[in-house]
């Protein structure tokens, strides 16, 4: 009952694949109206059509990049008013510290930090009381993952920021939270670990207490909890199969 989202509108930037699509699917199943955005128009259209078939309601879609603040602001204004903003859409390439330079380090922050950060800022005035923002970070803030120095920095910054943000959101009758996943089998891994995806998944599965990697749906379920439970705010919800419990 508490998980129903009937009459609520959920926007997902990054809603055409992976955890964002899984969140949109669950939101559709639980009665929400949806608007999704992502960069690739073909994949976006296919996802929106599948969500319409699943939920039996029209799904708005917009091709945009989260780094394009003006385009995101237009999308938010055009879809207003809405209740929840879910922000899994961003791109951070795995790079060793020695491979970083000013351009690729800033590019990562533009995508995964500033994109969601300003999207939340611009969304506040369009959101109905009782609504929430869900950011996505990752376990690399708390566990060393080789090649994710910059990702760890971004995750840590957002994890820290959401606690302060929650205080100001509360004044507007809104909440904000973070989902911090460990390794999850999504299309992201096909792109960034194309050459060694199977080995990476197997190695992580062997290490984790739950003996497997996560699914997009499990992260979607976490997003549903954060949207539907009005008593959770300023939380970093780790969805990591016990990754942080490892010595
Ligand atoms: N999968 C993991 O193991 C893992 C682990 C820790 C943290 N995370 C984090 O969890 C979040 C979701 O990851 P995922 O694995 O579900 O990713 P995914 O499978 O690659 O899906 C990402 C979604 O966001 C969209 N997107 C990507 N970059 C975008 C951009 N710059 N602007 C707008 N939309 C964008 C993608 O569509 P387009 O490409 O068409 O734009 C797609 O709809 C990300 O923040 C990721 O860093 C993932």
C-alpha cells in the first residue's frame, strides 16, 4: 500500500536503461505517471513505448544530456508539476589517477556531479510537497575500486552534500536521498568494461557476501522505497551485496 504511486508523477533522467529504466518500470507498475530522459533517442523511444505498454499510461520522453543544464531546465519546466526526480543518468569513464587530466576529470564532474546537482536545484520549484529527489552515487566512495578515483571523489561529494541538502529541501516539504550501488549488471558495464565484463562480474560475485552482483531491479526497488517512504531524508542507501562489510 505504501509503495503505490497513483496520482504521483516521476521524472527519470537516465530512464532508458539500467537502474533508471528499472525504477521507471516499477514506478509504472505502482501507478505513477512518468517522464523519462536520456541521450540516445532510439533507446529512449523504445523504453518509453515499453513503459507505456506496461503501465497503460502515456510516458513523456525527452532526448537530452544531463550536462546540458538549459535543456534539463526546459524538460523540468515542461513536465511540471511533478513529485519525484530520479537521477541515474550520467557518464564517468573508469580512469587511473595517472590517466587523469584537467579535461577528463572535469568532464566526469560535469556529468555525475554538476548534472544531477543543478537538476535538483532547478527542479525544486516545480515539485509538489511530499516529493523527493533520488541521486545515484556508488560504493567507490567508501571502498577502493581501482580506476575509480574520480568516481569515488564525485560519489563522496554527493553523499556528503545530500545531508545538508535535506535540511533545505525540508523547508519546501521535499526530501532528497542517494542510492549507492556496488557492481550491478547493467548496460553501463557493456560500455565501460566491454573487454572484461564477464571476468569483472565473476570476480566481484566471488568476493561479495551475497556471492553475486546486483540487478538493476534491486536498485529500482531501493529508489521506490526512497520515493514512497516519507520518513527517509538525507539518507545514503547502500545497495551493495555486503561490499562495505568486507574487511
Ligand atoms: N552499474 C554499476 O555497476 C554501477 C555501480 C555503481 C554506481 N553506478 C551508478 O549508478 C547510476 C546508474 O548506472 P547504470 O548502471 O544503470 O547505467 P546505464 O545502464 O548505463 O544506464 C544509464 C542511463 O542513463 C542515461 N545516461 C547516461 N549518461 C547520460 C547523460 N550524460 N545524460 C543523460 N542521460 C544519460 C543512459 O542513456 P543514454 O546513454 O542514451 O544517455 C541510460 O538511460 C550511474 O550514476 C552509475 O554511475 C553504477
